[in-house]
């Protein structure tokens, strides 16, 4: 364990040499002060004019989660089949925002685009978690049924009721994630909270931004009161009713997209200049195109994404180990704990994209904002999970009185294994976020994907998306190997997949 | 082979992960017998029951300890599950949402027999351990199969209730094979005792033909381990 940790720390230190950590703005502290004062003097009157955006944020999240859950359940039924597993891994390896960018030229900037951007990756995640939850649930009731009971009856009587609670609470946790995704989709132009938040932040209207952000916290913080199980069908039905139906979808569009726009440029060149829009095979041209892309955007994007991921992985780990004692009753009194918990909840509720956006305003577009945003968001989640484990440990009655002794001799040795398992479980998530935050100016894969879409080079954008997905699948595999080597469980249990901070005790 | 033989195992060896659980075991059970499997834990009683079940899956009701119930479903549904294979799937799905009057009547009659009057709508996780075993028994009764195989059917009820429940279990089907932890219960409710130790049958006789010291031998701790 120590060797692995030191190895990863070494890699991160080397990566720091290649990382651009400059602060590019003149007065970051002054800006931070103005932001903080905006947060404490929120302009509630502005909120009324943004009520539609708030509503749409919830509507997108509800529709996206419900559609994703239905598709995910269908995919979970075929999860024993390797091609289905591969398909699910592929669609969840691409971030919601990238899906939105991909659907934009197809469907236009509208509700269906936002809906699918959430539903598609979520379907892949739901399929995996649903299938695993069912697999891990108690099999004894299933075995006790009459031998020739039909599959569907078996499922309805002895699988669904047994696994139901876990499935429900995971879906609820995902809905909370969907609220974040939905809000962030506003940053690329969809009519959700992020749209106005971006405008307000860009124009320095921090009191408006503060009100919007606080409204979002309120929305997420009150989830457990308004998202009651029995009300869910009503909310979902209402959301589908309120989802704007206008869309620009046409088969013609789709066909042109698939058979023309995403085809590598050398194959299109002649058809383009002749105006015939025909594809012509050109092997050497294609090879040059691939080579040029690989040398340029792909190399730089992959390099920077991996550098950022490895730095962030270690930074998150360090932050977790520093923060978790504050949230555990082994170290901190009730009031201090409440304070730390509150901070962790805020950090986890704030979408990492928004955090990074704010840090870019503070420090300019180097790697620094991305590192801080991803490490804070993930560190907050992990610190909470590790503190929960710390609270559950039974210590001998004569445990060391001094906190530092207690930390290094009793808790850290016991918690280090589970901590590493959780950290590496999120490795792939951190990589996905590292790629995404390129959209804000760091030269990770997201930067090149975004410019590909912006310059209407859909062939380049799609190729880079495929590379990103491949990299993500690679990290996922690697993380499984590392976790197995650490002799941790290959997968954390159901509770760890659902790191709900606001869960009732 | 006579008509009345239900199970015939001949020099059967069964193991998990290369570890033999039953070795060279031969056993014939005829219709109408009430067989009690006794012996220390780990002797292979559950494995033997499962082996018998796999011989005739459609003619058996397998009654585990209460763990086989679905705690989230009502007593009515848990009892009804004994006949899932005898109804078409659509009817099973409908029963999950809205059981027909006929099914409700049938199941309630069974629940009355096991002493759970008026508890059809209770979720089984809200019931006590003893009540849960009654539900499991109800499922075996409702299944109405020619053979009942029961694994510790009365492990979590008091001795007085245990007698009543085993009496009911005896009326559930013509042939009964049950694993019991208590020799006294076995003597009172079985027509034949089969003692297992280390995966072998070391005792096979009618209850009144077993001298008491044989039981002590059956449950004796292996001296080598002391």
C-alpha cells in the first residue's frame, strides 16, 4: 500500500513539473472578496425573473433521470451479455456536457438535447449499478421459489422487492447528480440555472450569482422533503408535461450528420469543393489526417488530461486525509463537526464545473483552477465517507489521548486501505472531469473537443471524443487492477456508490 | 423399484470446492414417511435436503428457515409464492398489485391454519421470528405438494409452539423430510430418524428403537480436537 501510494505521489510530483500553475489575474484576492460579499448579500429580487430557469433545471433533471432509469433498467436486463456491458461502459465514459455538445448540431439548442445529454450517460451508469445491486442482493428468497416459476414472476416477487430499497436510494442519489448536471448544461446555452449564473459571474453581478447559487443549494438541501417516494410519479409526470417540446430534429439532419459531417475531412474534401457532398476514399489522406491529429490535438490533450488527473488524484487524497478528522467524532466536537459537515455539503453540492469557472475568474485559465475544483469536490465526498468509517470503528478503551497519536497510530492505519479503495474508485471520475474542464481553457481533451465543435469540425471533435472515452475506459480498467492489487474489494459496496451526505442517520 | 419409493440415493458423494460434504451416502425414502434428519451442525443435513430437492424440484416444497421469505412483501404474497409455478405470469403480476378474491380466500384459510389470522396484509419484516416461520410454513402448506422438505422449520419458536407447528407440517403433505436441531422434537414428530455425522449416515431407525446413548454418540465432540 505504501509503495503504491509513494509511486502515485512520485508520478504526481513529476506531473507538477509539466503543469501550468500560473496565476494570470492581477488581483485574485480582491475578486474573491467581491464574490464572497456577493454571496452574503444575495439579490433575491433577481431570482423572480429567473424562476423559469430554476424550474427548467428541475424539469431537465427529472426527465433525464427518469428516462435514464428506464433505459438503464432495460440495459441491466442484458448486462450478463458482454456487448451490452461494453456499450454501457462506452456511453458512461463520455461526460454529460460532451453529449450535449454532440447532440447540439443534431437537435439544436433545446430541451431534447439537454434531456438526452443527461439520459444517455445516466442510462449507462444505471445499467451497471442496477445489475450489480441485484447481483449482490440476498439470493435466498429467489432460491426458495418453486423450481419452474417463470423468470418474470421470479423477478417481480423475489428480486425487485428485495433489491428495491437500494435501487430506489441509488436512483434518488443520481437525481441529485442530475440537478448538478442540469444546472451546468446552462453554461453551454441550455435554459437552466447555469445560463444565468454564467452571465452573472461573467459580468461581475455577484449578488445575483449569489442568489442563484443559494437557491440551488436550497433546492438540493430540501430534496428529502419534497422528493418523497410517493410523490415521484407526480413530479415525473409534471416534468414531462412541462418539458418544452420544440425541437429541430429531422432525419435529414441525422443522416447528414452521420454520413457527411463526422466523416474525416480528407474523405470529404473533393465532394466539398465540387459541391456534390460525396465521400471519396483516400487512404493516404486519411492516414495523414490521423497522424496530424495524433501529433497535435490528441497528444497534447491526452498528455495534459493525464497530468491533471494524476495531480488531482493525489491532491484529492491529501485533502481527504486532512479533512476527514474534522467530520469524525473521534477528533472533533459536535459544533466543529457541524461546521465541517456544512462545508463538505456545500463543496459537494456545487458542481465541479461551476467551482472551476469561479476559480478561472479568480486565477485565470491555468491548471490551478481545475486542480482546486476537482480536488475540493471529490475530497469533500471522500472525506465524508472516510469519516463515516472512522465513526463506525471500535477502538480499544485506552486509545491515545493526543489527537495526533490517535490519528497516526489508531485511525490512519485502519482506514488507509478503505480510503485508497474509495480514492481509486473515483479515479475514473476525476479523469472525466479533468478532460471536461478543458472547456474552461486548460489544454486538456475538453479544450480541443470544444474547439472542434466551435469550428464545426465535427470529424475532429468526434475523433477526440472517442479518444476521451477510450482513455476513460483504460483508467477504469487500471483502477480495477490497482484496487485488486491492494487486495481491496473490487468494488465498494452499494453504500459507497451512493455517497449521500444528507442521508438521515 | 416399488411405486411408493420417492427418493433413492445410491452411494452419493457431494462436495463443494473439492471438500466432500456427503460421502458414499445411500438412502431410500418411501411415500408417507416422516423422516427427521438429526446430527451436529455441519454434518450435511442441509446439503442432503438440497440434493433431495434437486431430484424432484416440481413435486417438492422446500421450506428454509425464515430467510427464504421476501421481507418487503406481505404475508399474503409470501404464502402465494408457493404456487407461482401454477399460475401464468400475468396472473402473478396482477396478484402482486391486486389479488383476486379467490386467492385472498385461499391464502387467508392457510394463514388461519398456521395461526396468523388477520395478518395477510402485514409485511413479513414487521413480524416476529416465530410469526415469520409460520408464514414460511403457510407457504409450504399452500404449495400442497406431495413432498415437503424442511430445513430447521421451527428454529426460532418456543418448544410449545414448535410442537404445534410440526404437527401442522405433518399434515401438509404425505411425505416429509426435515432437518431438526432437537432430538426430542424429532422423536415426537418423525416416524424415522436418520442421524448424520461428517457426511455419513450413522443412525437410521424408528424413534422408539434408538437407545439414548446412541444420541450422545451422534453429538459427541471429536476427541482428537480437544
